C-alpha cells in the first residue's frame, strides 16, 4: 500500500551556529520531532536529507552532522545532496519508489532555500506535497516574513500547507 514519507531537510548543526540564530529554533525542533514520531508510529518512511557544501557544511565535519536532537533509526534513509533540490543528483526518487511512497511531507531548513527547492522539485515530479507550515525556518533576520511568504507561494504552486498538529500519516 502506498505511503507518505517525511522529508527532514538539512537540520544540521552548522545551520544552528550562524551569527543570526534559527528563527524559533526550539519550536522548529519540537515540531519536526512530533512529525518524526507520528510518521514512525504510522510506519511511514522518515528520510533525512543533509546538504554537503565546500564551505559551511563539509561532509563529515561537526557542522555537517544532523542536529543532536534528531536520532535517525538505522533503517531511515540518509540522502546527501549538493544542490538545493534534494531530488537533483541524489537517489531520493529511487528511495521513494522502492518504498512505494506516493506523497511527501516536508520540514526543515532553510525556508527560502532547500525547503522551497525540494518542495518545488517534488511537485514538478508529480508528488503531492504537504509542507508543515510551522516546521521549517531560517537563520535570516527576515525569517518570519520568509516563512509566511513561502508558505503562501508553495501553496499557490500546489503544496498543501498546514500546521504540524494537523498533519497525519497513513
């Protein structure tokens, strides 16, 4: 039976160490962990995406590691990417196909970068996307407005945007 999957995008230590803090970081992490727990309880795959970059998020460094509050299970796929869109030059689509995933729930960092690019990439591939309106953020001074703007823009592009408390798996 087809399932939704949860994409946890770029929730990496280095992004929490910027001079401008992640907007509402603790609430963000609480909401992501609530989504992970709900997905696991429903038997839906949880896929962790990690950005790899030559400057900030060098693969294998402390900054590149997932935030310490996240604890992927050994069976949870890890997808390493070098582009904003987690589908570009990664095995993400093959992972979804192998697990019979037919729709996605997205959360993570950063709103106007990789979250936006991955949601648009998924929509372009025909996946129905639900964006957790309160489980993505940024380290921008304008994060509050960016979140509002991209919630509206991604909804206009075809994503369902709803609060974490309203998202169900299964």
